[in-house]
C-alpha cells in the first residue's frame, strides 16, 4: 500500500487490506461465492414476489426465426 503518490481514504485502505487478508488466508474463493450470492439476492431476487426468480424459458420453446432470412434495405431507382 506504500505506492509513490498514492493516497488512501480510510475506507479504501481497509477494503484493500481485507481483500489481501482473504487472499493470504486462501478464503477468497469462498468469500467471492458468498459475495455473488448476496449480489444476486439484492439485485435480482429482491425484485420478485417471495424472492423467487422465474425459470428461464428454454430456447426450444421460443418461436423460430422466419425462413425468409433477414430484412434487406431496398433503395428506389434514382436514390443514391
């Protein structure tokens, strides 16, 4: 943390030290899994009733694209 010209706020320095401690103790992977679960709950599950996120619809049940192919841009005669 002793970098030339670096300035640390107390909160920023504490966050970096905590992450370094997690890495040094080999607990980082378990922490990161917990962190992602909490982020999912806060950002996704909390948006649904009873914190139940609906299942994703399998792609096989979605309508198939048209056999005609993609739309093409057609210019009228005389347009450049």
